[in-house]
């Protein structure tokens, strides 16, 4: 009986040692994971200015393209309106000349 008790006690001590070792590994894994997360966080934070700069450059490029497109459309529309205005001006001049030449044509 004494041998069985001694064996049980030894087994319990071994189990406790295994539990302590597992807990230590678990705690170390948590510390490592926390450390890796903090390192990744710091790396991301250090990259923020470059990301911001890259994004800002893309925005400026798109803005420049948009302004150029709007200017092109504005110029096209201005030319169209100018052509219409010139046509109407000719019609008005013709109507005025005709009215002067023949006042009865109102």
C-alpha cells in the first residue's frame, strides 16, 4: 500500500510539474504574441506617413486629371456657345438689315 501511495504522490508531483511547465509555456506564448502585436503595431505606425504621402499623391494626380477634364469640357462648351452666339448674331444682323431695307417685313 505504501508503494502505491508513494507512486501516486510521485505521479501527482510529475503532473504538477507538467502543469507548471504548460502554464509557463502558455504565459510565454502570450508574451511573445503580445510582443509581436506591438511590433506589428509600431511598424504600421511608422509606415503611416509613407501611406499618407502615397495616398496624397494619388489624390493630387486625380485632382489634376479632373481639373484638366473640366477645363477641356469648359472650352468645348465655350466654343459651342460662341458658335451659337455668332450664328444668332448673324441672324439678328440680317433681320435688322432687312427691317431697315424693308420696314414693312416686320
